[in-house]
């Protein structure tokens, strides 16, 4: 009798949760991290990057975002390779820095939230005095902070009216805390540019990745005139041409991809400026005087820069920036220099500046990489594999140089789902490849951006699980590779990628060894009912409307919580307590449900984080724990 009772209680003893708290992190069933892992990972995690924010009004220095402590903060750089003078010292990360464009100006607007909750507030910071103040209500979600050309007024969006809709407010420099409602709207809106005389603005209304609307708005009254009325178009950026007679914008109205277009407002004549219709124009900028146009083409995940003479629209040949992924464009007011951020597989983000007279690039920032020799880092190769319906799926493949062969693999799945994995710098991938001998495969499954508007819609609504089948096809590809061990494959992903991890684990349980789900959706119905109200309708366009009975049935049927009984392999779930997108309850319900199967489930909850881990101490803790998880359940 005693032996029977012992056997009955044994599973409960084996799988009872060991709950610990370290700082602001609570873990369940995560063992202590060995010193050897923390010490080796330390080099890879002491990596910094720098990104361009704005030029100072005189064009002599720039505001950048980088990290020297726990979170990203603003720094000021006065010359190429010059010291990065830290300006802000907040516990939370900062973003969207923009100087007030007046002669001798030293103040800038920026946004910051608390604890990852994404209820961003607009602040002003004066570099001359070090004083800062919050300009918004401290409760609602606010975005933007865009100065007009005169520096007399700025606009921003806010949900303070009802917690859902992004109304547009206008504030004066003389009374910045007393903003006036300019446009009462429904849904997600944002201001993209001011006209040269500050009389008009370009304002966008985002519905989904394949549908948005663009308006010219009177800056005094809020009256709006739609561009391309009656057409369903996806817009990207938009800028006024100097003089106010034209508009530059990107859209997919002429084909599969986003192209750069000039619209003559008076004649309604359109001219396509970008020369390659086979890839998206992912970003562009117009210089202050209108002399130059620069745009970035996303060519399969790698950026190509084109600089044009705005009058002739002919390309200006310049020295090429490093091959990588670009972002953060910015001309000086005198059109003498152009800044951009460059990120590559072997170097974290850094700022480069093009001298528009000499046509040469100069590197302004040199970010640290923990003392590592990045020449030894693995360069990813672009592969394609065939999915269940014959569709070609692109993926980046990081093949380890060392380690046991055939190698174990981690399939890393991006979030969004309207997103794209690019070959940017990842010290985590490099640690896996160089120190653990793990191959990393990073697919852009159907539904990803960057491959045309048809491809991005192939997973919508009832087609959701077709993207999961793309992971099954990648498992088939791995099985054909002699250098890879088909018996040692794991899945890893965050947000929507976390859902893909869970879905892959119940669809392909017998072909996977384990998985790591970070801030992932575990049930589409509970997710849609509990995500923040300001983003709920946006997600319904992508996933389906849970209020419709047939769609609700479908969403429940494909949700991981419904199918969790099929997951019998080890699972690691990580979550931020303050996540406004995927509430922490999504993590807790999948942890509780999968634990009923009596397989190992590790749980990591950061109390001061939201949708991901912004603070270095939390991010380091999680990455160390994930390394131990791979050692325990993937590599053995």
C-alpha cells in the first residue's frame, strides 16, 4: 500500500514547480545558471549598437540612441569617432528624439514608457539645462512628437479621449502642455510630414499591412483631402516636395511591391521614381532644400541605397555604405550631409555619414562587441526551400563552423506576422553557432513582408496554419542535409513567432526536441479579447474576428491551448508582466495546460517588462537560462 502511494505521488513530486525570484524576475522550474554559462555569455551580451535620431539644428552634431547601462538612452556626438556624451539617464528606454528646429535650439522631444507597458508619453528635454518635463497626461498612449519647420508647433497622437483611437493633437512651443485636439479620428492614425509653409500636413490612417489611407490635412482646422480616394492601397512613408506642389510617397498601387512615387497635386500626375519594381522601397527621405532624394530598396532582406538628384531624378553615384540593413536617414538642413544607421551580420548598428560634396562615407560611431573578434562570426547564407504547395520559402542559414556533426538546429521564427527576418547582427545567434555548435535557420514564412502584397496575405484568417506548414517543410529540408541532425531540432520565436513555436510543437511534436516561446499567443480568442483596445481591430484584420461565431470556432480549433495535450516535449515560456500586446495570461495558461502532460516546462516572468526584454539584466538572465535549456534538452 505504501509503495502504491509512493508511485502515485512520484509524478507530482517530480513536476512540482520550483518558484524563485531574482530581482524583478520570477522563474518556475528554471535551474540555477552555472557560472560557466554566465561568464561565457557575458562577452556576447556586452554588445552595444548606435542608431541615428536627429541632427542638431546647426548640423554640427547628432543625437543618437545607444546603451551604456541597462537601457537605451540618448547621447550626443559632435564628430566622427567622437565621444558619446550621454544626455538622458532614465531607467526605461527612450525613443523618437527630434530637435526643435530653431537657430541655437538645444531642446528635443522624445517618448518614453514605464515598465514596457507601451503607454508612451511625450517629453521635452533641454540640453542646455538638463531639465526635462512630461508634456502629455501620463496615462494614455501617445506617439509622434513631430515639430513643424518653424519650430513653433508640434503634433502628436494620443488615445486619451477613449483609450482606443489615435486622435491628433497640436501644441505650441510656448505652451507645450496645453495641446489642442486637431483631429478626432477612429483607428490608428499618424502624422508623416509638414508642408514647407507649415500650412498642411500629410496624415496616414493604417488599417492593415495591405490597406491604409493618406490625406492632406489643413494644419489649422484639421480638414482633410484624401489622396487616391476610392482605392485600396498600402502606403509606406510620405513627404511633401519643397514648394508644396508635389508629394513623394511609397505605395503598392502599381504592383506587388512598394514603389516611390511623385504626385503632382495640381494635375494629379504620378511618376514612379524607384527603378526596380521587384522589391519594396522600405524607406526614403527628401532633403530640406529639395535638392536630393534618397531611398532604400529592401532586396531580399538586404538594403541598397539610391541617391537621386531631385530635379533630374537621375542617380548620383556615391561611395557605397557597408552591405547590411539600413535605417534612420537624416539630411542636415544645409544638405551638406546625410546620416544613416547600418547594421550587418558581423557588426551591430552604427552611424555613417555621407558627405554630399565628396560623395564619401565617414563612420561616426564605433560600437563595442564585448572584445570578440567578429571576423570569426558566422555569415548567414540565403536559402530557399519548397513548401507543401510548391511555394518557395526564403530563409537565412547560420551554419556552425565548429561542434559536433551532424549539428543540432534551432528554427528561429519572427513575429508580426507582418515582419521580416533580416541578416542583422545577433550576438545570440553567434553564441549558439560558435559556442554551442548549433545551426540557426531563420525562415520568412508566408505572411512575411518584403516579398510582395500577395505573399504577405497568404496566412490571413482561415489560412493561418499554412504558415505552420512552412515550418514542417523546413523540417523536411533539414532531414535532407547531411550536416544537420534531423533528430535534434528546436523551435524558437517571440510574439506571433511564439505562437508559431507552440503550433509547430503540437503539429510536429514527434520531429522536435524542444521549444522556446517568448511573449507568444497561446489562444487567439483570449488574445483578441484581452489585447489592448487600441490595437484590437488591427489584429482582427490579420487573425480574424473572434466575434464571428464561425471564425471563433476556427480560432479556438487552431489555438495551442486547445491542442496542448499533443505537446510532450520540453517547453520554455518567457513573458513580460506588463505586456499590452500579448498579455501575460497567454503565457500562464499555456504553461498550466502543457504541465498537465508531465513534460518539463520552464517559466520566466519579468515583472518590469512588457512585450520583450528591454532591460539588460533581464535580457541577460533570460539568454543565460535559454542557453542552459538548449544544453539540457536539445544538445544531449
